[in-house]
C-alpha cells in the first residue's frame, strides 16, 4: 500500500485488469486471519498517520485527488469505518436491547445495518445467503480492526510486531501437491 500511495503521489497511472488471476491463500485458522487483519488495519492506519502531510504537499497531485486519498482512502476506510462498525454492532445495539429505558430509533437499529448489508451484498450477489453470518462475523472483526487502527495511529508496541501468518500450503509437507489437512475421499460405503 505504501508503494502504491507513493507512486500515485508521483503522478503514476494504474490500470486495473479484471481478468488477471493470481494464486493466493487465506490463513487456515481464525487466529491467523485475525493476525493478518490486524497487520493490514494497523499498517493502513499508520500509513495514514505518516503520509498525510506528504499527500497534502504533493505537487503533481490535484486537490481533488488529495482530498480523495486523505478522506476516502485513508480516513473513512481505514479509521472511521472500523470505529463506526464497532460502536454500532458492539455498543449501541446491544445496550439498546439490554436496557429498555434507552430508546434507539428504528433507523439506528434496522436501517444502518441493513444498508451496510445491502452495500456488501451488491458486490457479491451470489453470497446473499450467508449475509446473516457475515454480519455476526463482521461485528467480531470490527473489534479487532478498531484495535489495530488505534495501534497503528498511536504506534503501540504491538504495531511493530510482524508475525508471519501460517497457511496450509506453506508448511512444506505437501506430497504431490496435496494439502495435508484434507483427507482423500472414501472409496466405498463400508469405510464410512
């Protein structure tokens, strides 16, 4: 991300090729996924902290592009979004359910989460059936992303830790290209 921001500040143009496919692998455990998300979120927030002045003083970049880079790319996507998601999913809605004296308007309980879900579902309509699970998962991950954003902005000690995310494919134990955690399909009904 750092190189992309610096290249954009020098006026480089980028072309997105939608038909190019690159092999990638997700972390094989929830803990590994959380570590990876922490690195990405804290690194982005720290990059926002370090690059804001450089973006503002860049001569080859138009004021509109500067505004986009600071406001939309960094501030909203890397700092504000995790904060709002955490406060909404993990503070406001649970408190309004547990404490009946607190009145939360229907738009706060239903419309905002529904809008977030619809915006996400539009990007991947084939995954609409897992949206309820995605909402629950995102409410948990918003806590990790908020913690990471704060750690990156304030440069907490855990921000500088680089822990390589373990993946199934990089364990070095593959034989004939097979992934070791997967079992071969059973050939007969008797072996089930």
